[in-house]
């Protein structure tokens, strides 16, 4: 009969599920704090209050504040390695070297979507002398090499001029666009090339594709 159905009881979380949920809440709170006021400007008590948990709960999940910071960077590095990362999706779809404008748009999406994590890179440089990110960047060329080994045959790399190494060219393009949008999105400085974003990117794409020097006779 209508109105006599019993409410379905909510499934109780297991201890492991509760612990994982608590860990996630703590990480989200720490990400917001670290990315806005820095590592040394944040205390474990600040994180606990923002996460609405006890400091004991924080220490149950993490041995110290630095381990929280490292866990957040690891989260970001995992996303950067994922096929679903916007820049990786664009690269796999052939944006390099055949559609640099699409690559630029993917870089913008990558920075905007992961803005707080990108901020942690700068926090690490300023407050830890880059000690937590050094390995990630030292292995960057290897990651691009592995990507090209997997996807190279699909990318029409023959369009690159003679003598240009695909890995170097891909790194130049992707790193440039990520840096461009880090300034625009993270630092809040639009039009830092002296013109609106779209015409600036069109000019940059033209330079990347055609070069900036007159061809020698």
C-alpha cells in the first residue's frame, strides 16, 4: 500500500571505508590551505579544523604534516600520468604536432582543473627548494619518450621538419602552454603577452609551427 513502504536502511561503511573517507576529507582541506597560505603558514590544527575532524584523527591518517603535502603531490602526479588528464587526451588525439591550438586549449583546461595542485609546485619550490618535485621533473623526458614510443606511429610526426627531435619539440610545446596558462590562471595575470589570449595564442602557434627566423637561402 502507498505510504507503508519502509525506508531502505543506509549501508554502513566499513572501518576501511570510513578511514578512506576521513583521509580524503583531510587531504581536500589541506589542499585548499597549502595552495592558498602555503605549507609553513598551515598547521595540523588548521587542517583538522578545516576538515572538521580532531587533530588526533589527522595524525591517525598521516604521521606528520609533510606526509600530507607529499600525498597531495602524489595525487597530482598520478593525475598527470593518467590518460584522462586533458593534456594527455589532446596529445593522444594528435594535437601535436598537427593542431597546436587544441594543445593550447588542453593546457588551459589542465591548469584550470588542477589549479590548487599546480600551486603546490610553486609552494614546494619556495618552501622546500623543490625537494618533493625534483624527481618528477627529472623523469619528464622519459615520460615523453614512453608516450611517443606508444603513440608515435599515430601522430604524423613526419610533419616535423628534418632534424627536429619529436620528444624535444613536444616538450617545448606542452611546457610552454602549461607555463603560459599558469601565469594567466594561477597568477591571475591575463594578457601578459600584451594582447588578448586568443590572438596571442594564434601568434604563438604560428611561431611554433613556422619558426621565428627567416629561412636561409
